[in-house]
């Protein structure tokens, strides 16, 4: 999957469900796009690379395998949470 030709969420879901692509391929493509564009957009504070060995192809939930971004307002164990403020820049859950 090329990062410059990212299909819609529905298409990604269907490709994973039909096993035409592996969920780790979708995660890797998403990560590559973030790595390429984040220096310009500065949209992400903490970026966690996908771990291929932790991503399976056996999910039944509707959005299984679709990468998500979590707003920096919610405490997530082991991940820096700033709430968009320099005051909290060193906070970890």
C-alpha cells in the first residue's frame, strides 16, 4: 500500500476483512505518512510506531485494524499527555 494513495477508511476495512492486505500493512502505511508529513504539519506530539508482531488479522470488530489517533487530552498509560499545554509537557500516565 503506497502512502500517497491512502484509501478511505471503508476501503481499508474491507481490504483487511477480505485479507487482501494485512492490518500491519495499513498501520505501516499510516505511520510512514505521519513520519513524512508531521515535520510540516506538527499534528502529532507522540508517535508510536506499529509493532507488526502485535497486529493480527483476526478481528471481528467493525473498525478492526484501522489506525487511530488519540487527542492529547486523554491519559494513556505510558504515553506523554500535555493537553496542548507547556505546563503539562512532562506528564506521563
